[in-house]
C-alpha cells in the first residue's frame, strides 16, 4: 500500500470510529470498534474491519445497521477528508482479535 493510501486509511479509521460512536442512532448497531481500514492503491475501495461486542445475532444486526448507514457514512467521510472521489466502503468483521483470544485461551489452559 502506498504512503498516501496508508494516510487515507488511517484518516478513515479515525473518522469512522467517531461517526459510528457519536452520529449513528440505529438501535441495531451495538458496541463497535473500528480496528483497521484497508484502502486500495487507487483509493476507490475501503474495507473497514470492525469488532462488535455481543453474540452472533448482535453482530449480524450491527452489520445490517452499518450497511443501511453506508450512504450517510460515506458522505460524512467525503466531507471530512476531502478526497476527489470518496472510496466505496465495505464492512467486515476482524477475525484476528477473536483468533488471538482463542490462542490465548488455549495457552492459558495448557499452563494450568
């Protein structure tokens, strides 16, 4: 990823965290943490990785709520970052945290 794409990704991560936490009032959206953002080199696509506190149903409800708010989030990101063309945004669960927690649990169990 280019330096510019990296900077744009970091800016989107910061702004997206603020927007989801403060501006979205959808009751389906639970406690969301934006963990990472990947932006393509041409700045046309942005993949936002999130973790959601709760069970599988709450996670799926959150994904549906974020998909519904995608237009609003994209326009807000475009307004705040001022790019010529705002990237298309997709949301995905960040499996790395759960994977890391699972490994940590296994290691803890082995030590006991």
